[in-house]
C-alpha cells in the first residue's frame, strides 16, 4: 500500500492508503489526510489543494490541463493539485498553511 507523508504547519502526518487513491476524495469522506489537507472544489478550479511534491513525484501522471492552467510555472518547482493526483506509490507532500 502506498505510504503518504504530508507536511503541514510544522507537523508531519503519515498513513497508508489504497492504491490509486485521490487524497482530496479521501479527505472528503473524512479519512486521512483529513482534516490537515486544505481543499475546496475537488475539480482543479480553485488551487486550494496545491501541494509541493517532495518525493515520489516520478510516479505521478504528468500534469493535466487543469494543473497547467492553475499552477503554470509552479509545476516546474514541484507543485501539483492534490485533487488531480491518483496515488499508487509512496509520496511525500508539503502544503503551505
Ligand atoms: S480542490 Fe480546488 S483545485 Fe484542488
């Protein structure tokens, strides 16, 4: 099972998730990374769920058009929209407060 590590506000939250997991969908049903992952629309429109990938980004699909529109050059710095990611391998993320 993929291990997800989320850095937020100086704390680190870790849990295992099922393969092919969307972290915003999980938070929406109040499972890890709820309540620590900030998100709103879940549809790639608001950028509230923006995270920077620290490790494991090589296992993710390439950014889609919604991420390109919302994040632009920040994609090159490792930022992604958590609501657009499907996690199947270990990943480590940080989200600004
Ligand atoms: S929750 Fe709105 S863009 Fe991800």
